[in-house]
């Protein structure tokens, strides 16, 4: 990213701003010349030319270098208010100033151009790497359920194969699971696109967090066959003013991640609490936890832990972080001393006592 993005200004604006910087500096220096001397003014003007070289294209910078030399001569080199130079020493100084200002402008600009090209190359390499990562992940994540669906349909349509009702229902179940898996990947890609485009705008409304969590647990029921999800509703929770849709997606991705990367018969525990101004949700599992040296990277886009089973695009946790940030919340990950990992999500929000539910 170019400093302050000033090179994105039009050429006319670059000329105007660079000239104004020189003029304003000269005016301020005029009142200080009796204290610091006219030779020190030359150094100040050189600094401003260098700043212009950092910010603008080459021709506005060269103009500012020429203008600064003329202003220094006219306003500061004795005799002032004339282009005449009184002594050979001052004449040599003026010539050296002009040469140094011009060289400084060109060299500074060239250095910035080299740095910009290097940044562009790094961004290009990074973009290609991310593209290849996404392509490799999707090639597995999409091909597997598609192959399952095609294979199951071919089996069902094969008139030569006699299927029992049980086998046919199993094939239908495989198609359904593969369809849900495809839909989840498409939803993740759409969510990431919305996050990167800045289209996520939370729609806050009063919601019962216990009910939201029960909804997510119900949605993950088919995935949790060999796992245990524990949640004891907190009857003392107030009603929170939050975007329940985003909360559901955050919880779903966290639970799905725990289901995917913990062994069978693992337990996933969900807790909901509140502080004076925050809604707090914790999801803990008793799996193997995360390598300490990789905890800082698990929320990065497309990042997958080393030595994990194939599958997954590495988008789930980055989407969780993005949705959490969109709601001005924070998410923390830590390993549990007894084994496993704990995600803590906090959202600042309004709340009111949940008194009505007790009377329903």
C-alpha cells in the first residue's frame, strides 16, 4: 500500500499539494530565519522535497525541488527579495542546493518505486499461493461429495441392481449428507466473499441465547453421531440485543470444527454467560488441543493445521473471526490443561432481564 495512497491523487492535485507544501514551509521559515539563519532554511526545504518524493510522482517532485530552490534564493539568500546572489559562496551553495534537491527527489522517488514493485510482487505471490490453496482444498471438498452423489444416483438408476429398501434409504442418506456438505462449502465461500467486500452489517434484535444455542445443536445433530454435545441452559441469562443469524453461524462453525478435528466419543461443552456489558459464549472440547506454535494462525484464511486429516478449506475459523469482528466482538483460543481446546467469544451488547420467559 502506498503511503497515504497519495499517488492515487490526480496529477493536478499532486502538483497543487506539492507546491502548497513548499510555499507553506517557506512562509513559516520566513518568520524563523532571524533565529536559525538562511542556511538552515535550505535543510528544511530539502526535507519537504524529500517528503514530496515519498508521496508523489516524479514530475510534481521535480517542480517542488525547482520551486524550493528559487524561493530559497529569492526570499532567504542575501540580498533578499531578488534573484541576485551577493557572494560566490552563496552562489555555490545555491547551485549545490538545486543539484542536491533534484538528486534527492529522483533517488527518493526511485527507491519508493522499487519498494512498491517489491510489495506488488509479494502480494502477487501471496495471491497465487492463496488461490492454489483454495483450489486444492476445493478440489477435494467439492469432488468428494459430488462423486458420492453421482455414485449413489448411478446405483439407484441401475435397473440391474436390486436394492432393498434399507440400501436405498442408505443411498438417499449419503446423497443428503453430501448435499449438506456441498451447501456448507458454498455458504463458507459466500460468507468469506461478503466479509472481504464489507457487506456484513449486523441486524441486532432481542434474542434468547439459550434458544439460539439449542437451534445450532439441532442443526449439527446429524454430524454429531459419534460425539457428545453438552449444554445446560443458563436460566439467569438476560435477553441480548444481537444478530442471532450471525451468532448461529459462528456457533455452527465452531462446533463443526470441534466435531471434525476431535476423535470419536469426544465431548463438546457449550456455556453461555454474561458480564456487565458483554455476552460470553465458551465452546470446550476434550480433544488433543492445538499446537502452541500454531494457535496464532488458526484464524487465518485457508490455514490448516499441520499433520491434520485431509478435508476442509480452512475457511471456517476465519469466518468465525470475521463475523465476530463485524459484531465488534473478540474471540480467544486456548488449550485446556486437562486436554482439549476452548474458544471464548465475547460480544458487547445491550441486554435486559429475561423475566418474561419464566412466566411463559
